[in-house]
């Protein structure tokens, strides 16, 4: 094995062949760029997945429990039963209604979420995203007006800030179709006071969501004592599905719908997974092209070294030794390129891009390009590049190993 490594190193240096030396360095650079692209794809796609997960877990409950019917009046008793399940940290009833919001900056559609601020603080992370006011400011009336907490992008769109007055317009006074009639279908409007502004960094929430105290939401939307569902916080969000299963068993499968946050947002995470696979497949083409360069370089090397191969075989070298020699040469190029690519990736993605690149939230959903440093991503890219490079060395190495000794000697005597 030692002589094969020494000869491989000498071939790679190619002191008598400047063209091969250039091709060697270009092949190494190609592998490095391929590894850089793979690491970047891993880091960015993982970053997007982590960013969306954090935003969703910040403003969405770990588990949502809903009644299969329209009326969910027994929510207090159900919440008590849920809180008795092991691993449950807290519960909070909520409503979810569509409305129009009108202020001096214009009119737009909005989603109104009715909550109990004291209990919602135990379930949601909204207080951490508040940039004006506090979640508890929703409690009570001030100047005779109920309060709203709105998303930052929504506040900018309709040009309001904390303390401003806006009008909320509800298209229906009851969600029950049996109660719809000409009178109840007439839109109703009511003034509200902006009590706070939050910024979650997720466009769908910041631009469309507003919070209201649960009693005010029930009265405004004609819900009576009904709620849409009960939000539940569990000790381990990543094991929310197991907690949801325990809640199902405690409540009974036939009466309630229980969904963990993963299932509530399954379409979003499925699209992220498909995008990740597609991006990594496309970026892997760069490594394949670099491997083709390695194969082409080895083929050139085999053709140039036919006489040396024949002499080695005449001196007793086995075909297996020749095979290992050229595989070592290709793998050496792959190893150097992989190492260089990992260093470049770390310097670029962790050093330069981690400072933040602005994105259009309306397109990407988040305001900054998320990059996650994970040793597993670097290891995956290195293993992938190594395997692809190894595959590229097989055919040239086999061709060299199968060359008859007499062929190169005959060529040398001409």
C-alpha cells in the first residue's frame, strides 16, 4: 500500500505535465465548490425549517382540542380534564374569527383571535414578541372601549399605533347557519382601541392577526359562551403528538378532535421538506460535475502513464495494486476538495451570512435568511462528496488495472 500511495502522490504533483497539474487543481476546486453548495443547501433549508417551527410554536399552541360540533360550550370541564393529563403545562380557550378592520390608513381583512390573556401567557409566547404594550392590556375597557393587539405589519398597513382607535367590522353575528337571516347577516361595526403591537417575524401572523379578550370576541361575533377550541401547552413540544394521543385517550376519540402542532401545519412542513429534497438534488449535480472532472483527469493520467503501468506490472505489481493506486489519486483529489469546501462553507455561511440577509416577508414569510450551523450537515456533505468521487474513480482505475503489461512496453519501444 505504501508504494501505491507514493506513486499516487507523485502523479498528482505531475511535475512533467503542467496540463495535468492544472486539471488536478481545477478538479479539486470543482469538488470544493460542490461541497460548498451542498453545505449551503443543508444549512439554509434547515434554517428555514427551524425558523418556521419557532414562529409557529411561538404563536400556535402545541396541541389544539376542538369539539366536532359548532358549539363548544363545555370547554371549562374539558380544559379541567386536559390539565389532568401528564405532561400538560396549561390550557387556554380561544376563538378564531374573520373580520374587516378599518382605520385612518385604510381597510383590510384580519383574523381576530379571542384569548384569555392570563391563561394564554402560559400557552403562547406572544409576550416575547410584543414591541408595544403587554398582553394583559387586553383585560378590561379603557375610555369605554375594548382593546386589540395587532401585528406590526398590520399596524403599518392601516397606520395605527398604541392608543389609536380603529373600527372592527363583522360580517355575521353568529357562526351557526341556523341563525342566519336578513337581520343577523347585516354587518356590525364597533370601535376598538389598539392596546399593543407584536412582531413575530412571520408574515402571515404580523400582517393578518390581531388578539382580543375572549369575552369581547364572544360578544362581538355573537358566539355566546362558545369557543372554537382549547389550546394546550405540553412539556416537550417535539413530542406533542404523544401528548395529543394521551389527551385523546382522556377525552375520548368520538367527541373531540385533537391535533398536535405538526399536524396543524402539515402542509407547510411538507412543502418545506419537498423543497429541501429538490434543492439538495439540484445542488448534488454540482458535485457530480466535479466528479466527472476527476474521472476525466484520471483517464488522461492513465493514457499518459501507460508505459509506467506496464513497467510496474512487469516488475510484479498486481492489478489490484494498480486499481488502488488510481483510486487513491481520485480520492486524494476528493479529500482535498472536500476539506477546502468545508472550510469555505464555514467561513461563508457562519462568518459572513450569519450576520443576516434581508428577505421579503411577503414572499418568504420571514424577514431574515436563516442559516443553521449543524455538524451533521457538514458531515453529510463530506460523506456525499466522498462517495460520489469514489464512484467516479472506479472506471478509470479499472481501465488502468486491466491494461496488459506488454502494451505499454511495446509503445515504449516504438
